[in-house]
């Protein structure tokens, strides 16, 4: 399947420049990963997921009623035939707590994949990178596919790769802030040296933020609040779908270089009177 929608000959040409979105040997159709929290209702969440075109959704293990599956759960509103569930360790503040939560999710049959979060500060929700790297090492040894949420720190990303992370997921800005990517240069550096997929996680506020992430060479974008908190979550989900596609296509096309001065759109050579 082509990684691009078929819009015409130009799209077909550019499709040759891209590669599939693969994490740990699994191929995904969409480069947009969505969340499952903060929606006004489960039905709205389901509609937004469908509009996003995403085929991976992250679910907080602590929000899933594992002990009593007879009660209504957000899992009842996720089509697992179309969506791959990525459990996350949201709310964990120590490596031990995150490791325990990941194990609980696997034992409950959610997945051996985990979006690993170890928060270091309650106000900023910035990750504790030292604890994150420690937890990554442990979980990788236990057979988990680990996707760690980290700071936009090239050194931390490199250490997470060395610890066995299947992808690195640096934040664009604090979780839920909607500020967009604050450190573009760091993202470029991470992209240059990353040997695993780079997924921008957290801080996206609107479609242009998602497009920028992809234009910087990110392999994917993970978001929740930007969609769930929008006035029209379903419409925003569709906007994000197109933004991710457009940003990736622009990255593959290769933008023109930035110049300090103007450059005429029409060449002056050969014009009458010159």
C-alpha cells in the first residue's frame, strides 16, 4: 500500500521517495497516533479516532478497568480490528512504578508494547530521564517494545536508543500546553542522529504544529489534548490527519532553501527590453 493518498501523478511520484512507517517490525498505515483521554464522551472519542485515520491509540493502563471487564470501559469504544492499542504508564513518577504498570498492562492482555512515561515534576510533567532510561533497560530485557516519552534532549534520546528503545518520543512542548514545537533545532539534531523512529509527542496545539513536526523529518506525531480538547474534536482529528500527510509529503518533496533576499518567481533572463 502506498504511504500517500493517491491524488494524482504528483502523489505517485512522491510516494517513491518515502518508506513505510515501521516500529519494531510492525507497519502502520498512518503516521498519526492518537490518545484516549479528555474526550467529552466515549462516543465522541470513537468518532474522532475514525476521523483521524490513525491505526494506533495510546491507552493509560490505570484508566482501564482490568478487574471487572463487565463494566463499561473506554476499550469498548476502540475498534481493535482497526486500532492497535499502545498501553501507557501515565501517572507514574518512579521507574519501579512505571515498570510495575507496564507489567500489569501486559498481564491484562493489553500488549507487550508500552508508551513509557516516568514523570519527574508535577507542574511541568517533564520526564525524569534518568528513571526513564533505567525503566527502559529493565522492560526491554523483559521483552517489551518500549516507546519512551522523553525531553527534547538529543543525549537522552541517544541513551534511550542504547537502552533498547524501539522509538524515541521527545516532547514538542509540555503535555497539553498546545504551544507547538518550542525547540526546532533540537528536533533536527535528534532526527539527524536517531537510528530508530522519531515520534513527536506532546505540545501539539493545531494542525500547523503537526505539519511542522513532519516537515522536520519526524516519522510520526502522537497527540491527545489537541484533538480531545478542541471545540470540535472530530473536525480537529480530520485536520490533524491531513496535516500529518501534508507535512510528510512536504518533507519528502524537499523544501526550497531559505534566503535572506528576494528571488524573482519569473526569471528575468530573456524578458523583452532587457
